[in-house]
């Protein structure tokens, strides 16, 4: 567990249906783990996606990536570590680490853009940008 309040951790257990024929987590499923990490990170700050969407605000993924360093398998208990590494007027970048017993197995990132109800870019709501402003860890400081 990290002591840094800018980093949020959750634990997830790998379900059988998330694995492929070789018994390891199908690569795209890691993005579901990333989504859980960022959703819970924001929820911890008092920001729920559901509430934003009800007001016509959407946070959509415009860039993503992952680097796989090891296999994750069925029933593994994972730690998903989430941090914000960039915050701009319309965009947020989240970086993730997926760990098993403290071993780094997957690194990833997603950049989200804020859109209005018509799909046009808009500024992040103050409740999001204001709560994240002091929590950004620049990429250069990660590891």
C-alpha cells in the first residue's frame, strides 16, 4: 500500500472469463482494470461519473496504451495503482500500474477529454479540475 495521498490503490481478483485460452488475462481486459482504478480514484475525491453524465458532461478516452511485463492469471489478486500525471483545461492523463504481490506486471495510461452533451470539447468542471489540481504527479516523478 502506498502512503502517497496522490496515488490511489484498489484490489481486484481476476475472474475466469477475463482470461484467454492460455489462462492469462486477455490484454484488452487490463483497460477494464484501468477504468476501475480511475473511477474509484475520482469517487474517492467525491466525483462520480454517473453524476457528471447526468449533467451532460462526458469524460472520454482519447489516448491509451499499455506495456506488459508479465502474465496475470485466473484468481490472481491484483493491486491497481492509479495516479494523475497531467491535468489541462480539457484533458486528464491517468497512469496505472498493475501489481501482483508487489511485482509490476502491467503499466498503462489513458488520456480523457471532457465533452459536453453535443460531443464538443468543454472545460473540465471545477469539481473535477479543482479536486485534481494538487494531486498531479508529473510523469518525470513517477518511478
